[in-house]
């Protein structure tokens, strides 16, 4: 299994309970696809470098996990259809 990091930005005008449920739901997409989550870091609300979908701020979340392409593909597929996630990016960590 390779180690990955996913960073995604949640729209800023979402309610706190819905935001928590969204984070848990996307964590479960990874674990249900065989990934092992090592750390979930909620960075918090930050100013965006440029406007995305009429939003100037976003709530940043970083997930570090070990998994394979199946988990990443499922996360990406679900994130595409979610109106609450305005950006996401996956990075594979180097083996050291």
C-alpha cells in the first residue's frame, strides 16, 4: 500500500453539523475501499487565493492514509458529485 494525502476544501457557508457529517462520510468512502486512515487534520477556514464558485473562503481538510487507487478513485468520484466540496487534490507521498 502506498501513502497518500488528500486535501479538500469545503464551501464556507455549510452548517457545522453538515460539515462534520460530510467529513465523516468522505472518510468512510476511503475506509470502505480498503484504505487505512492515519490522520485527519481539519485546518479550518482560510481565505482562498482566488474566488471559486463565488466563494472567497473555504474550510480546509487534510487526510493522510495508506491505500491504493481504488480508494482514491472512489473519493474522487464522490467529490465530483458533491456540491459541498469546491476543490480537492490527491498527492502520493514519497517512500523514505
